[in-house]
């Protein structure tokens, strides 16, 4: 159905349709009448018909009772057909043509508009970072206030922040946006078997020397050694970070939360709760390693009835991003944004959580985030002493911590469109 523009146009369409139907009916009646007379005389000339049959042939178009004449059916079947058509023509009046009324409905017809969609502003370093003097003097001192608020909001809610919809008066709006942004890829711990064995020994030793508490969570970053340490391998930096993070004599406040050692891409490692005897449990097999990359996203934005649905797909993963990018002059704003979004993830997951018979002691912000719904962290709330914590506001899910960490960075990237400051 095609939507008609105005009511006047509808009226003229109705008039034209009625006129055409009237003409069709008139010509059909005339044609059937003329044909009936011609067939009648041809029948009488060619066949012998009784007087009652002749009466029926002449009167059947005026009196339908003559359809009961057997002589009519036997000698003039063609006349029966034409008479039936003539009697059926008035029935057309029951189905009045061109009476379809088109009214304005509650659901409007779909419409398409060309519009300019916003993109994230990667031209100004002040959008994502703050400086004590100037961007080229000493480098950034931290994330901008707007980015810090966005990171904490997404970490707490575990979802994309509300995005302002275009065309607010439209009941439904949909559009697709393709853009570049940072992403995190999480997977198992890298390295070979000998590295894994040494990794397990370091963690097992730390686990057994926690005093009256039990280590139930650990998040750490790789660390390089002092200026005399020339080993910059992945394995060495990872073990060094693990040893320092689990060293009870080292203040948690002094443990770095940023990977300043890796040169290929920034990393963070997370180990969930031990759910078996420590001598039978492998920390290396239960470690999640996440790395920072440049990526391409495609997001489908759907707004309907006051709700928003955003389907985000990672279409391409590019090169890695490391803290080394902060030293570029002039500053690369895109790399700054990616680095400080990664730092936002580090702020949540880096730290250690211990528990005793009745309490949890945390130097990590993960307990105040939506990350706590990960299946790897559910055993944290249980121990040999029974339930420590029961909290219906944190229902468990079957989502892995790796998925939640990846989704966090994706949600932060898309949530940049929720604040005009970033556009």
C-alpha cells in the first residue's frame, strides 16, 4: 500500500475509481444484452423449440422462475449462461467500488533521513586526559574528570550509558555506526610449560604464607626489574609482577597498577578464587591475561518507546597499544584515550582480596563493580567456614570474568557517545 499524500487526492482517486467501475458495469450489461438477443434468434432459427420453451427464452431475463424450464436448458444452454450473467450484474452494486477510506493511523509510515552522526573527538588531548602545565611539557597526570566519571559509571552499571537519540519526537529511530576505538582481548596465560610451573610455584608459596587470611583474588600487571635487570622478556616481567603483588611485606599502595614494562601492548593478569586444595590447583591454568589493542567497532543503535538497545560488534582488531605511546610528541590523542581507558580497567581489577572467618579485605575496586557477577568470583563468597556474604543485589551469572572485562572496555568505548564532551 502506498501512503496517499492528502485527503483531496484520496477523494479524486475515489471518484475516478467509481467512474471506471460504472463504465465497466454499463458496457458489460450492454454487451451481455446484445449477445443474448443474437444468441436467442440464432437458437430459434437453428432448432425446433416448443412454445413453452420459446416463452422461457424470452422471459428468463425478466423472471428468474423460467430458469426452471427444462426446454430452456435442453435447447438453449447458451441463453441460460447469458441470462445468468445479466442477473448477476446487479450483484456488483453490493460491492461498492472505491470505498476504501484511508485514515491517519497511530503508526506512521517509515521514513528515512540523512543526518550527520557524531564521532569521538580525537583531536584534543584535554578530552581524555588532564595536565599540570601543557600537553607537551610533562605529559598527562591522569584521566580527565569526564573520562573518570564515565569509567566508574560503566564499571558500576556493567552496561552502555544512555546515548542521546536523534529525532526525539520519532517513536522509533535506528542507525548503524562504524568507528575506531580501543578494545581488550582476554585469554589464557601465555608462555611455555616451564614458565607455567614456575608461575604456579610463586603463587602457591604466596597462598600458603598469608597468615590468618586466605587469598581469594589477585589482579596484577607485569613489572620490570631495577636498572641492573636486563631481562625484558614476557615471562620475567610477568613473574616479577606476580611476586611483588603477592609479597605481604610490600604495601599495596606502592604496587603499580599500570603496565609500564610491556612494549607490544599493555597487559593485566587476573586470578580468581582457589576452589580446590592449593597443592592440586594450578594458578597458571586459572589466570586470565588481557591485552589492549586498536580496533574497529560496528554498533547498531535502536531507540523505541523510551528504551535503547545497542548491539556492538568488534569487526577488526589491529595493533597493540602500550604505555610507551604516552611519550609521543606531539601526543597521539587516540593512543592517549586507549591507554587511559585501559588504566580504568586496571583501576578496577588490580589488587588483592583476602578473607578470614567473617570478613573480606580488599585493596581492589572489583567488589564495588559489576565484575563481581563473574562465575570465577562466586567462590570468593564461600569458604570452609561457610557463607561469608549473602547479597541478593549481586546475583551470580554464568558469564566469565574474561567476557566481562572485554565487554567493559567495549561499553566504555560506546559510552563515549553519551557525553557531548567527547564528541
